[in-house]
């Protein structure tokens, strides 16, 4: 899908930072199936770019993402007589997009302003770092409308644990930025007026880290959460030796000893 074909998102890249912006501000960036497909294509593009260091997710117009567009979700067609259900597959696709986002071998930053509910909540939860403006509001309102957040619960559960996930999902309550920080959903809080400066500081800090080491440590965290401890320790040891024998660690250690920035940070 060429960049010009995107109708509902924008993907820009500069100096290793990819910025994926949701572009339906008139409906608080609510998701349609077409928009989910575009997001999946953009995530795949970033994954294929060896120069990518950071992916920044953000919504246009002062809101992150208001979840699924209810106009697009009303009255889905029944499954075919054969049992095939294309509509179900369309929703299931977004779960795969969330998982690919979760496993991107680079830092993923969600800049959350305003509404962040449903699928937006899921994308924020799948990010490595959530920078929340004071205006940010998080929630899983689907039960109030008679359905469920079917494809994002695994990501939310990983992020904040079962207790908080159950409370927010069952109550369908709105969570403030301060409460999101308290439960570990948001990592940094910022006044709305300072959000761009806060993002700039965060990106400066992330650029100090070696790209292959970031990919390896992220993969190890995921492995430690999903695999038996012995397997995770073996995976970590192999990853460590691969890095120590490679050019990044040699440059990083040499730069530290010489009291200079490593080449990836200069």
C-alpha cells in the first residue's frame, strides 16, 4: 500500500523516528476496518525498515483514538450459510495488528491526548512507553453499548494485570491520566501544553540506546513473560553473547571508556 493510498492515517519518518498519526479528527479518530488495515500496513512498513529506531503513535485533533466507529459497527451481516464469517475475520485482524505492534523490535511510544478507549486503549497498552497528557482519558466502554473489547484484552492484561483490567472492563469506567499513571498504564504525565517538549526529551533519551540492544532486551522481556524461566534465561544468555560479539557492544564499551557518545547517539 503506497503512502498516498492511506486515507485515515499518516506515516512520516525522519532520523529513525516514524510517526504514525491517526487522521479522523472529526470522529476523535474512531476506527473503521479500512483504518485498521492501514494501521497494520504502516506497522509492517516500520518493521521492515532497518533504520527505524522509534515509532510514535498519536492522534490528530487532540484525541488519541475513540475506539471502534459505532456507525461502522452497527448491524453486521450474518455469517454465510457455509459458516464463513468475513466480518469476524475483519475484527480478528485488528488483534493481529496489536500483537505485531507489541513485538516490533524497536521502541514504541504512544502520545495520548484526550480520548483513548477501546482499540485506542489497546494500541497504547501494546506500546513500550505511554506519554499521557493531563487531558487523557482511558476506558473500555464497549459493555455499555452491548458488546466487548474482543481484540485488545490480552494487551491490556499484559500492561496493567488482571485486577485492573477486570475493574475497568466490567465497570466500563473512564480512567483519568492520573489514575492511568497510578495503575501503570501511563509512564509519564505532562500538561497538555508541554506534551511536545516532553516527547522531544523522551526521543532524545531513546536515541542514546543501541538499536540492536533495544530489540534484544524487548524480545527478552516478552520471552520472560511467555516462556518458562529456564528457556528465558537461555534466550537471554544467547542474546547477550550475540551482542557482546557484535559491533554495537564493542562501540558502546569503547565509547564509555573514552568518555564520548557512541556513534548511534551522535
